[in-house]
C-alpha cells in the first residue's frame, strides 16, 4: 500500500472512507495469509481500489483461483484472531534497516531483503513521515489508515489473479496481482456479486454484438476504432438529434471543423506539451516555399478549432455569450492495454461546445450547462449522479497547471459558488483540474448501480488569451472572454456504451433501433402486414415486417430477444377490422387498437422521449 498511499496528503488519507479502510486492511490480511502458506513471497503494493483491493507479489509458483479457498481459510483465521492494527512510526534509517533484513511485508526475517519495499522507501520524499503497520507477526511499510482490528473487516472474497509489471513499467519485473473485495456485511458482499452477474448480462460488448450495434476490426481497421452497424447508427443519430434540438433552444450555433491541423495550432493552444503522448504521431509534408516539412496532427480535441472560429470575425460584448457547438470527431492514441470496448477508444465523436462569455455572464452560463445535465438525466432515467469538481495544486503551477495563481483562485471560487447555489451534489477533488482551468466530471450510476464518468464541464481562463481572442467592451476597450468547455453527452462511444448497459439493450422506443416489428400470422396476411409497415415507415417509424414462414410464437420470441419495442400481430380478425394486435416488449399483450390509434400513441411516446 505504501507506493500508492504515501503519495496522498495526510488530509486525503484521513478522508479515506470506512469501506476503503476496511479493504485496505483486508489487503494486509491477504498478505498475512499468503506468507503463512508461502513465506518466500515478496510483496510490492496493495491498495484499495474501486471494487475492492489487490496486492502485487513475486512468488516462484503461480497462484491460481484453485488456491483461493486455501488462502481465504488462512485469512479467516487472522480475522478470527482479531489482531490489532498497530501503527509504528519509524525513522528512515530504521525502515531501511528492517527492509534490508527482510522484515517488511513479512512474518519475520526472511534471509533476504524486502526488495520492493526497499525501492518504495527510496522513493518516499525526504521529510515525509514513514510508518509501519503491524497485525500479529505481519509487519508492513504502509501509510495507513486501517480499521482497529482484523475482526472488523467483515465479509471478503478473492476474485481473480492477473499479471502486472512493478509500478506499471514493462521494464520492471512482472508480478502476480491477487484481487479481492470486502464489505461490512455478508449481505452487501452477496449483493455485490449479484450485481456483477447482472453486469455480465448487460456488458455492452456482448450486447453490442448480439444486437448488431457495432464491431471492431483490429486487423484491417485498427484497435479502438469502432465501426457502427445500422442499428448502432440509429442510436448515434437519435442522440445527435436530441442534442441539436436542445442546443438550438439554448441559443447554440453549430459549426464544423476539419479532422486534422498543423502542429502550430496545438503549440499555440498549449495542448501539445501536455497531450502529445495521447495524440497520434504527426504526418509530415513538404508544402511550404522552402520545401521544409510541416507537421499535421489528427484532431485530439475540438477547442483550438473553435477558438479559431471565435477569432475569425470581430466580436463585441453584444455577441456574448457566444455558444459554438459541434459533434466533432477526435482521435486519441490510447495505449492498447487501456482500450475497452466503447468505453476507451481511439476514435470518438464528441458532444462538444464552447461558450465564450464575460465574467458577469459566467454564473448564468455555467448554471445553464448544469441544468442541461439535469434535463438529460431525467430523459434517461438517471436518479443518482455526482459532480466531481477538480481543482489545481498550487505547488504544481507551471508544471501541470498554467502559472496563473490569481485566475485559478478566481475561477475555482466562481465554479464553487455556482455549484453551491444550484444545490447539485458535488465533491471537490484537488490536483485533477485540466491544465487550463478547473473542471467538473459528471459521475452517473446505471440501473444496476455501476458508476460511469460520462461528461465534462470545464472553465478555461488561459487558452483564449494564448490565441489573442478579444471582444470589444461597452466602453470601447477590449477584453479576453472566459471559455466554458462542455460535453453533457460526452462522446457517442462512451455514452452509448453506458446506455447499452443501463437499459440492458432494451432502449426506450424513441431510441430503439427497431421500434415496431409487424408479424403476420400466416402468408395470407402478408399483404396487410406490408401495408401496415409502409404506413408506419411513411411516418418515419422504424418498422420492419417479418414475413418468414416461422410460427407466430417463434416470431414473437425472436422479436423479444432482439429487444424490439412493439410487435404488431396481424391475422384475419385484425385485417377485417383494420386493427393491429399490440404486444409490447415490457407489458406483453396489450390488446387490439386501430392502426391510427396505435400510430398516434407511438408518435406521442417518441415526441416526448418517454422511458
């Protein structure tokens, strides 16, 4: 744990949640158990993580899931002994001596140094307090905190084992990473694993394939570059339609920008020094008069292009706020090991906009963006959400953050005031702001309680000045606007991945790739079925007709599996009376309606974007 926790401030460590303390403590109990079984194990770091904890170790034998029962039995013994977690402050020299004697992350002297703990110790800055923690015979280098006793740990379970390079660097030794999770009660642990089982069923990669939404062709197209099938393209277009309607009503103007630009644009914006590793390598062309090569980069973000658009024509205070919106495609060279379905890709379509405003207009504009988030949450049935307000670290000005201390203080206070006044739930996270200003990451929880980061809202007080952006003030002078970067629907890729899992692929009718499937009972009713289908499609309803020779029960089952919103069953009685027998995916048989009544109901549901 020392590697991760020692980097946190004392305030951050003290702010660890009860569950994080419990899981942190359980990582020590895991190490204790492994050492009882294999005393030669060498341990590196063992932090709590979002869904539990892990500990990295080096061992001559491979740990497998078949070993978990034996390890858990030893862990239970340690818990039952109710050992105290004792905090032991030591000097640097004392800690180094213990590590050299092999006494750290060990049950006693091992005859060889605790090599990973030695390395971690050497990385702890001079002057930082060094502490050990002891439970029973186990002594570990650790910054804490812990629960009081091992008996307070509650319910736990080991979940998996993987390989991981020490400190994430492939030049370092490859270690075994044993994962587990822990909760206060057995009921919470059982609920967690029930949620994981449901999450497997809802996995957007699995459903994306089954529902023919998207696919990847790593060999010919490239990893992380999704190809959208017709069904998935419907989702993209419906989301874009929602955004365009909403933004039009909010006074946004739409723009378009190219997919690449010269290196000089990203040098001016300041992005290149900070994001170069996440951008695709440049393309070089000899296109200037001297024949010297000029570098072009694929667009990794839309903002520099939008700044150019702001500066393309003279601006006055009467033009502000100016809201420029674009569904711009961006490209980022994510590491191959970080790619994950639609959640982490290399090509993304961003629901982007930049609002240029005065300081006096900032509060109203920033609040309007937050209200936009709340509107979208309601449309998609999201009841649990949180704003993560990321601020800067004054110690890293000029390194990670632009060196404008007064502007940082001013804009962070402006954002904080808006959040407090609006009453929106938020937490403040230091040292995670964008390099040019404070930002808000929007966390939402899906229908089964899984957390996602889906959107961002940022304040930029720096980059407009780098581009020389000015507007004429009411007194005839000139001033630089503030810029709000906002993307309430994030990227199509991540947001659709979230929606697939949130709705388990069963989208509300306005969003569903196939809204209606017409099912003639037999070939005799196919002509009427085609007539009904044509009438629906004339009204821009996404309807298809299943004229296969299958029995009606099989047709209904297939439509259910493919998560079609409505099925219209047509037989002799329906054809004679110009009716449709309505069957919904959620409620089953709903009885017969006239074709006109059904169409009116369907159009109302779609227009209101009902859930």
